[in-house]
């Protein structure tokens, strides 16, 4: 029961929630790098020059869509908070409805902005 008295349980919980996912991500990244290195070494042993890694070109429309969605979420949270505070509406439902409304409006706005554009760029 010393752990409860010293308050180590919250510290362990926070470390578990933050450090474990970061550590797991680092492990997966290292395994991926090691695998890619082994593949390149096998190609070199066979006399094949590995192709250079090229970065994919960023998709402007995906960035635009994500920007609209972030703005929609922010507006939904802001308007939902104002509605719950000043109109004394039921908490939770108003916030969720506002966020969904503004997310939908963001998708519609994205559609109208990109409707006549070529999305293959």
C-alpha cells in the first residue's frame, strides 16, 4: 500500500499512457529501418544498385481538406461551448451536434472549392 500513499499510481499511469506508445513507435521505426537496410544489402550482394528513395509529392487537396476539417472542428467546439454556456442547453449533445454540423459544412465547402479542379495533380 506504499504505492497508494506515495502517489506513484498517477505517475505510473501517465508514463504508461505516454511512454509506452512512444517506445513502441520507436521500436517499430527501428525494425523498419533494419529491414530496409537488410533488403538494400541483399540487393548490393546480387550486384543490383538499390533505387534511391524519393519522397512523394504532397497532395495539395488533402492538405486543403484537412485544413477545412480542422477549422470545422474548431468552430464546432467554439459554437458548442457558447451554446452550452449561454443557452443552458444539455451538455454533451449540443457539443457533439455542433462539431458534426461544422464538420459536414467543412466537407461541403471542400467539395465546392474543388468541384471544378483536376484532383490528379
